């Protein structure tokens, strides 16, 4: 600043001019100026303090608003995550249940298909047996067969009656022997049909139907097949359920009354029916047993 009296440059807030010695400010003036300056400084400090308070207040206000929002977001996130995990677990359980149900259903369908196949196979088996027995049962008599032979158009090609025998004592052997006195025309032993079929397959050597001597009810049916004819029969009916290599006897299990048995012969002439007809041949005898 400058002295208002001499114009000399003096320090600020100087009360006297060092050059001219005049009083620049009175004590009261200086005091007032100092007070003003101090007041001004106080006001500035107050303003700074107020600004800090306002900023802190704003921060607190923002915190009051933001913190609850953040907390809500966190809670929502936790809930959504839990919901997702629960849904995933439920889906896995449902998928497992569906898989188990699907497996059970497939198994059930498989069993049903197997049962259906078994029923179908049984139906085919029964049909084959029915074709073999020609509709006869264990109650069918010789008269029924002779008068109503199924699938054979002509009369029997050979009829064998039961022989009439009487016991004769052999003195040399000291035993009773039975000797034939002729045939009993009222009792048929077997009927032979040359032209015969079994399940649509020709029986080259024909067939015989045999009867019980007393009741005259059917006992069994023999079909005489060549090797080729038997292979065709086996292909239709299926592999035997049991087979004896020594006796060459094959058996098929059946739910029906007649049982199916097959046996290979080097010569049919060893069987009583063929020996009675003085016939011979090589192949298989397929028998339907009614007893």
C-alpha cells in the first residue's frame, strides 16, 4: 500500500508511515479492519465447514438410499439363485423320475411284447398240434375216425384188426403161449393212410392211427417222414425241447393233451404197424400221443 500523505510505499496494515510519520489508520480503524478481516476469515472457515457438512450430509443421504437398494439387490439375487438351484434340482429329480418311469415302461412294454410273442408262439404251436391231431381227442373212437377221417379223402389203405388169441400150454417149456385164432373184426388195431400230410407237408410213407384194444379209443397217430420232410416239419414246429442222443427220441413240450415225439429209424419195418403191412423205409416217425 502507499502512504496517503507522502505517497511512500508502506507495508500493509502499517499504522504510521515510516517516511513522513503521519498516522495512516487510527487504532479503532485498524481494529475494525482486523475484525473485518477476522470476520471474513471466520465466515470463510464457516463456509468451508458448512460445505464439508453438506458433503457429508449428501454422502449420508446417498448412503441411506443406496445401501437399501444394494441390500434389496443382494436379497433378490440370493432368492433368484435359490430359485434356479431349486428348479434345477426339481428338473433333475423329474428327469430321473421320468427316466425311471421310461425304463419301467420300456420294461413293461418288453414284457408285454415277450408275452405277446409267447402267446403267438403258443398259438402257432396249438395250431400245429390241431393240424396234427386232425381234431381228434383222447375220446375219439375207431368208428369216429373210420367214418370221419379228416384231410384224407379215400378209405383207409390198410386196416389191421386186433387178433383173437387163446392161451396154449407148452409142455416142453412149461409155459402158456398165446396163439392167434384169427382177427376180431369188431376191434380195430390201426388204420393206415398212404396219402397223408402233416402241417401241409407230405408224409411220403403215410400215417397210421392206432386204437386201444378194449376201449377202441385213439391212442396215437404216427406220421412217417423222409429226412427232408422232417427238416421242413422241424422248421415249422421248432427245435425239440429235449433230445436223447442214445435213443434218438425228441420231445416237444405242449400245454395240450397230445404230446409230440419224434424218432429216427434206419428201417420203419422194425415197427409193428409197418411190419404187419410188410413195409419198410428210412426216416422219422413223428408221433402224437393221446394216452
